C-alpha cells in the first residue's frame, strides 16, 4: 500500500538558531561596552593634565589610566607608565583625583550571566508571551505545535458512561450496539467478510444526548475515545485545520481499536459551493477535503470508528454522507412519553426523592422536552428543596420546576393594579373555559395569574393524558380557538382588547398558516406544499415557496381561519358567562388553582 507523503515539520534546531541570533542582537543592543578605554601617548596625557581636563587618574605598574571630561561626557584613556618621578607631584598640583578608572575584568560567570543568560531569558519571556497570545487567538493549544489536533483522549475507564446512563433513545442505542460488538470482536465480522461502517452520524435536536451516546459507545466497548469539536479544526492560519485532521487520524490509527467523536461536524462539513474566497478553496474547505481524504484512506478493519454529531444535517456536504464515509445516519430524536419518564428516573437516581414521586405526571407535562431539559428539571427541583430547607425532593418541587423551565421563576414582588389583575384573571379563565367546552382539547391542569420572569402575566397549563403524535384538522382548529379564548373573554367582559394576547396571536397565526401551507388542510390549495422548512432541529424556519398572488391568498385563508376560531371562542364564552364570572372571581382570590378545582366549580368531573 502506498503511503501518503507528509509535509516534514520544521526542526526544533531552526528555532534555536533564530534564538541565538536574536540573543546576539539583544546583547549588542543592551550591553555595549560604553566605558571601553582608548589608548593614547604619554605626551597627550601630560598635555591633558596641564590643560586641566583630567579629572581622575589610576596609576598601575605598567600603564596609567585617566579620565578626561569632554563637555558633559567622560572619556577613559590608557597610556604606558614611564615611571616619571615628578608625575605624582604634577598631578597633585593640577588637583587631579586618584581612583579606579579602568573597569576591572569581571568574573567569567558574571560575564556569561549578563551578556548571554539575561538576554536569552528576556527573549524566552517575549516568545512565551507571544505564544500565549497566539494560543488564545487560535482557541487553545500550543503555538509551537500548530498541527496538533488537541483532541481530548479518554481511556476505556474514563468516559464513565454506558448505555445504562442513556434513557429514552432505545432505537439509537440499538443501532450503535453493532458498533460496540464489532469493537469487542472484529474477528467475527472478518470471518464472513463484512466490514464495519467507517462512520456513523448522530442527528437530532440540541440536548437529546448525542455526545452522551458517543461516550456510552466507548464505555461499552472499553476502547480509547477521542473527542473534538468541529470548531477546533478552524484556525486563523491556512492549512492548520487540515494538519489537525491528519494528526487526529494518525493518533487514532496508533491507538486502534478506538472511537473518534467529532461534535458539531457541520462547522467544517458544510456544502462546498465554490464561492468562498477567490478560488473557493478557503481554510474550511481545505479542512473538509482533508477529512474526506483521511476517511477514504484508513482501513475500517483496524477498528477505528468515526462518530459525528450535528443538528443541521441539511447543511452537510454530500461527499461526507456517501457510503464509505458516514455510512449510517442515526436519528436521536426528542423522547416520547415513556422515554421522558425513563430519563427523569435516570437523573433522579442520584437525588434524594420522597417516596411515591409521580414521574409519569411530570413526563406528560413536558411534551417536547429534550433530555437536557428533563435533567435540568430534576436539578431545579433539588435546588428548590434545598432553598425551602427540605432534605428530599417532593412532587410539588418537581411540578414547580416544570413551570420554572417553561415560564420562568415567579415574580413575587411584581405590583399589578387591581383592574389589570382582574383582566388577567378573565383572560386565563377564557382560555381554560374554551378548552374545557371543546371535545378535542387537552384537560386543564393548572391556571395561575402569578407573573413569571419570562414576561407571562399568567398562564393556563393543559396536559395530555397520553402521547400524541398526530393532530387532526378539528384538533388544530380547536387549539386556535383556545388560543383566542383569552382575547374573547376580555372583549366580552371589558368591551376592549389589551396587549396581553400577543403570544396567543403569534401561536394562533403559526398554527393557522401551517394548516394551509404545510398540512394540506385547505379547501383552496388541497394537498399542495406552499412552504419549505429548513433547520428542522433548530426551530424549523419556514419560507413560502409560491408566487406573490398565491401568498396573498394564503394570507386571506389564514385570517379567515383565525376569525372563525375567534368567533367560536366568543360563542362558547357567551353561553358560559355565569361560569366565566364565577371562575374568574375564584382565580382572582386564590391566584393559582388546579385543574380539579376548575372542573369542580365548572360543575363537571375532571376526565
């Protein structure tokens, strides 16, 4: 097999030569011999004494050193000593001082320290500061080792994670167990001629446990685990990202079998459009090209498995996703009801809980929550228990932590005028009453008019009795009617509207537009897709894909749907005006009521 040529690294001795040159320059700059004596004749010395220019003389056996004032400077000269018997008297008459003029020769050690060691230390300090500055600009690493990957390496026992620590992602774990089995016993696959996929791409929303799954694979397989973020490949110097990729794969091959995990691979794996820079071959594209080359070059039978994670799969280059590179795409989706309950139990293992905690109720109240959010709910509940002086987490702590995650903390010191508080109470009861009087709405679990730090002045919580994966046209319409119930109650009681329905209006408009453009629930457009969705895991940004005339007609249908739902909510509240007043007065008194209390006052049994 042909080996790829690698660019040789610069020798350390090159830097040493540069350092010596700089030291010599510093030595000549900072330590010149400013008082180096100059030779003169004895006659010149005598004339200088008679002229009164000599300020100090040093008499030695073989030579005479003297200092002559030249303006503001002092120059040092040496001349031979002819042993003149009248010299001392002549110097005394001229009032010349006797002392040391010629510098004594310093010790070799001191000379070395001052002329070589000190400048070299100064140079090393400047170089150290420069390297630290470069390290910060490049996001870490050693400035002398630009091409190092800086990947975090965990040995088998250091990941600390196994599949038992991952809950709610059974399908993803099942897909990854084959990789674990291959790393345990690659011979079994070699005997039949099978080759393990070189790479697996974990795709899903943020917080669903993609990194945790990669660590669990390494923990189950008991092999070294390389972890690096895609952003760490992007450098300020062209070619450094590609060098880091080469170094990473070199280390992985040396430690095979092992797992290489690249988090947020979309940072370097975006589609190449040829528009970057002048020739379309910028640093990011060079890094991607090197990654593609390395994945083609190593032998999958050696036991090096590449795992990568992203929440933007639509932006990845197709060359990265073809067979032979990332062969498998493993979805890591938001957990369902059973998965949420299992995740809550996993994170509650290390928390002291009161007996009988109802995790199923918390799971039903957190539809659409990711694993990270569920872990945060358990932690918030534990923090609340500590704040209240308890030594165990109660069901009340769990329920309150759900509200903290969804709506923020209570604003206990918020001051709301009585008339505004009354309007808020009618608004929230309007939502709850419209929901309760419709057949396809989720049961009301809680109503409150306590302000929250998220900006909500109150809210009505509805909790489904089971997991819902589909919504019919009737159910979506009733959701919109429930959202308009708050405004309808205000109009019915106060004969005016307020700004408190802004969030309801936004949600109702989104649902109504989705019914027309995405769900095919329109009599005019039938099953025509009029909207494209991008970044499905990051909020699902949508954009219309139709002509301006069609877009105007879509807007008209959206408005008509919301108007019809608004009218439906108004009719329901007009028929339940007495119950609306009674429930609003009770909520105004209590500030927070449960779904059971609401249904009892309404005169119905809670479903």
